[in-house]
C-alpha cells in the first residue's frame, strides 16, 4: 500500500481481510494489519473492530499472545470453542488455522 491510502480505504482493506477469516482460524490484530498491507497498524484493527457497524467475525481476532478481548471473554471463548478452537485461561492455545495452528 502507498502512503496515499485514505483512512476509509485502509479500513476497507482491513475489513476484507477480517471477512476472509475461516471458522476455526484465529489471528492477531497485527496479522490482520500485515495481511492488509499496513504493518504496524494493529491498533487500527482494534479500533475498527470496536467501532464498526459491519458484521465481522471479531471473535477470530485476539492479541499476539492469544488473549481474548477484555470484557467479551465469555462470548468470544464460546464462539471460538464452537469452531474447534482451544481456549484455556482466557487465551487461545490451539486453533485449526492461523497463528495458533499447531506446527505440522
């Protein structure tokens, strides 16, 4: 991406990446930013997820250590578990796809 991308364009790129997440896939805010072409903009991802009216699979996004969204841990853990993700102590420890997929 170039430096001339507007905030609306950046948000659309982030939304596109978030929408592409599959059931059982868990990634970090930074992963979303990187995949959208905005390295280092993980906070923008968090802000987008907290403020958008778009129907996005927010529960598939956690921090880089797997920590669930503060205040939404119970709901997020339930959604992730229904997709086959292992959550222990408020953190994702294993997922079918993404950052927390076991090494093969």
